[in-house]
């Protein structure tokens, strides 16, 4: 299912991955996942479990709080659900 939350997470991770000069396959392997799994995350097709989000953030040297803030955007309903 595509939703704006998942799409924003995917966009943020894609930008971070490209800034690190990594391919989708590289990043998937770094956290023990397949390229196909990671591609679906970037496309916003799948929900991202916290443990996987943490692994991706660690691999990309980004703060998981920044990922969450970006993903929430201006959606107050989503922000309230996360708090």
C-alpha cells in the first residue's frame, strides 16, 4: 500500500543513500536484506519496521529522529500517533 508517510520515508532514505554513493543493492546487503526489499521501501510500497529503520539509519549515519520528523511532514495526525 502506498501512503504519504511511506513515500516520504522512501524519499529520505533514497537521498541519504545517494549522498553516501551506495546502490540499493549495497545498502540492502549492509543490513542483511535483499535489493528487492530495499527497492520496495524506497518506493513506499512496504511499511518499515522500527528495527529495519534503525539498521538503515545506522548504515547511513543518519538520526532516526530526523527520519521520523521528515516522514511526518506537516501531518499532525501522524505525529500524534507516533508520540
